[in-house]
C-alpha cells in the first residue's frame, strides 16, 4: 500500500510570529534580520517585502535599496523556537511519526490516520491559524520528495489544489496567500512533476542545472525521459538519483530522531575585530555554550574545532583531538585558544570566529580516589547550569 506523507511549511515564519506580537506590521514591507551597517542579512521577509524583490539571505543594505521604507525587526529566536514547538506539539498529537527538518518545516507519515488527507490538512491549517495566528502551506503525496515539491508548488499559487473525488471542507478564509494545499494522488507523481522546472528537483543545484540546460533539459519531465544510463555517464551515481527522483520515486522513511554528530557556536562580528581580549572573551563564551549543550544532552566530545574567517572571506578550520572526551568548558576553551594562536598573526583582523566539538558520544565517567575533585566540579557545574537555565546566562560567572 502506498504511504501518505504530509509536508508542512510555516512560510515567512519569523515575520508571521512578529505579526502576532505587533499586528501593525501586517501588510507592510518588513524584514527580520540584522542592521545594514552591521553586515546584517534578511532572515525572513514579509509578503509585501517579497513583492518588491526582497528575499531571505539578501544583505539588508541591498533590501533597503529596493525599499527605503523597509521596516527592520531584530530577530527573537527564543520566541520563534517557542512558537515552533507549539506547532510541532500539534503535529505529534496527530501521529508519532513526525520528522522536524527545521524550525518551520516537518514531514508527517499520516498513512494510518483514517481521516481523509484533505480534511486533515485543512483542519490542521485552521487550528494553527486560529490558535497560533500563523499561516502554513501543506503538500501531500506518497513520499517525502513529492510532498515537499507539492508544498513549493502550493507556495507559488497559494491556492488549495485538491483532486476531484477528495473529501474536503471548503474554508474560504484559508484560500489565498499565504495558505496553500496541494495533494498529489498516488500514481500521479511523475505526471505532477513533469512540467515543473528541473531545478525544483532535489539534487539539482546550480552547476547541475547549468549542465542540464546545456543538454536541452529544462523540466523534470525532460530528466525522466532521458535514458538513465546516459545520466549516470554524465553525473555518476547522482545521475541515477536524478532519474529516479524525476520518476517520482523516493523510499525514504520518516526519521523521528537524529544522532548528534557535532555541536558548535559561531559569531560574525559587526566590525572586524583585532583586539586579542575580545576574541578570547568570545571564544570563552562559545566554549561555555557548547559545553553546556553537551551536558544538557548528556554527551561529551573528543575533537575540538576552531573556525575563523578573515575580512577577505577566507575561512580556515583547525581541530585537535583530546585524549578523552569532554564536556568541560575549560578544556574546550584551552584547546581552541591554542588553535587560535597557531593560525592568527598578532593584530590580524577577524570577521567570524567559532568553536565546535565533534566525535560525540555518551560521557565516560570513572570515579576513583584520584578524581573525586573532578566529580565535585561536575556537581558544581550542574548547579550552575540549572541557575543559568532558570535565570539567564548572566546570573553567575566564573571568576577570572
């Protein structure tokens, strides 16, 4: 039996959350992100801003050139995370088979839910709209690939597309931007994909798209009609995946949990930094945040990595493997500080700096007569973590 996969996208999510806090923003061109004089970029923009050509990841200075009246709203990521979790709770109330792929996107396997998919989707959109005041787009298909592309198609038209015979209840208030619902019946995957541009297919990046264009391949249907062996000759194993995806095949299952492979923090400075003390303080704060996240997840890591970017955008990474896995702020900081001293010349300007830990697994704790002190230190750190979790990072500091 074919599966039924639902893909949900909270389009313009940051802006939608900001509108719940400040309704006066509705209908106005505004963007969430950093200030233009601080190298800020657009993290999210309203539909009114999009109509003027403003897009996510665009430099805020460029966005202001396109719209001098653009309202810039600083990001509030804790607030966005809270709203995201409320939406995800609603999804998990429907089914345990939920794969959250970002703060504003998720896949659900609704194969075992008896309600008609169209009714379920419209009810879900209405609940999110009425209770959280957030718009959403939904794509439904027999697999993740087609469901995701269905959402993208719905985003462009922002009007429900429900096949004849589907059971659905009309909700006029959900029709039109920024709502959309597109359902692809099982068996119609290739037919649905065929007329779409080739670069809407997963695995088609700018380089691949340019090569496909040279070959006269412009749509997903063109890829599907190309001999599989020739695509393999041209693109290697990726060519085989392109051909399969163009046919609408995708057998990936819903993944409800991911193994943590690394934890990192990085900072892009508003202006280039040369001051040694500022860089050391930033690394200390990052090491603290990474160590705290490790302890929170009951993990430890063996490899400490430094990421650094110069003003000309040259980016370096250096790493060191420790004798034993750690979740200690001091150990992470000392390791990354040594790495900094090996790559940076005195007074050299820095645009971005970051700390990461990989080689992650459960912490190994061996208590003996000789490490009782470290166990006391761990207990103390757990208390500090609890205080900072409750009252904020600035409630208590380590003495210098």
